[in-house]
């Protein structure tokens, strides 16, 4: 029985490692999408100063958006923290 527990613990640690790798990949992929969106919106990647929308301020929503290049609503979290206006279709994040 003890060997069984050790094997299960090794499997658990292995799964946790794969989960961590997947979470890192998810964060990196989302950052790349935000940077690409920022460029298409005339923004920049590193700072809130200047003209356009910073990649760090882009919030990817959950609603379908026919005009967005990623097919979901996108918000400027810096100038619109309530997410009242999608940058592409102008619909709010909170809908009834």
C-alpha cells in the first residue's frame, strides 16, 4: 500500500508540474494576443504614457463580437474600467 501512495504522490507532482506549465503557456498566449490587439488599435506594449492603448490595459471579454479580430469583445481597462464600451462594437461587458 505504501508503494501505491508514493506512486500516486509522484503522479500528483507530475500533474501539478504539467498544470503549472499550461498556466504559464496560457499567460504568455494571452499577453501575445493583447500585444497584437494593442498594435492593431494603434497602441504600444510597455507603458500607459502616449497615444493608443497599452497592451497591459486590454481586457479580453466574454461576449461574441463580430467586429473584433478575436471574435470576442475587447475593453480598454485603463480608460474604461467598468467595461462599458467594447473597442470594436461599443457594447458593455455587463448585459441583461
